[in-house]
C-alpha cells in the first residue's frame, strides 16, 4: 500500500489540493503498477511562520517577493511610453 504525504504551506484551495492528490495517485498507479484503491495520499499543511528555508521564514519570503513584484510592475509602468500626447504629435 503506497503512502504519500505532501507537506506544504497553507493557502491552496480545496480544488487545487484535490487535483494534486489525484495527480499523485495517478503517478503512483502508473509508475508502481499499484492498485488505485491501495494508494493513500494526504496533505499536511503548515503555517507560513512554521517553515523556514535558507534561513528565511516563508512568511518573510512571501512578503519580500510581493514587494519585488510590485517594484517590478512600477518600473515597467514607468518605462512604458505615455499614450497621452503621442497621438497629437
């Protein structure tokens, strides 16, 4: 009986988790030739303040990446030529 435990941060929708578990089940059946009804998959979720990688809390990483994305979007918007006045030109 194959047992698969997925550890991941909270925040995924029930639909995403169901799709993940279905895909894992399919992969186990296909690669191990295991009977589908013998495959067990479950998810263990953790808070983003209960996980650290490379010395950085996941919560801090998420905040840093959001700030970086916002800054990149601002730079991209500032770099776009303004359509105002160009048509008059």
